[in-house]
C-alpha cells in the first residue's frame, strides 16, 4: 500500500512530493481519467484530488465511495477558491448531524 497519493496540476502536487506522497501531475484535469487506474493499482489508503480533477472524473471517484480504501478527498488546487471541497465538506457535516449548519463569514 502506497499510503497517500495526490492527483492535480504540477504546482498543486509539487509540495507533497518531499513529504513522501505519491504525486501524480496532470497537464489537464481530463488527463486524470487515464491515470486513475494507475493510481488505484498502487493501492493508496488516501487519494487527494484537486477540485479541477474531481470535476473531470466524478464518476470514477464515486465508484470508490463504498470501499474503505482509498478514501478520496477533494482539496483546493493552487489558486482555487475551494468551492467543490467546501461543498462536499458541508454535505458531509449535514449527513453526520442530520441538519444543515449555517456558516457565518466571520467564523471562516
């Protein structure tokens, strides 16, 4: 098991390599579709994907949702505002609590 992997643009994944993370850089988010089987073959426990990659391969990521590993987490890419990741986190909190939690801007 490889431990942790990340898929995203070169700038977003570069800082993870020195930490021992298996970093997979793609030129275009769509390129992650062809790379996905290679990442899964490495059997990582956790896969981080940048928001643009998530937007390009949501079906492939959803196919792993019921498996204990890999746990796939969406993170903002370099220069990203964090929209998809924030939305997924809010949905997870809503499922866990059974209700929507309002977030005030001053709390962020």
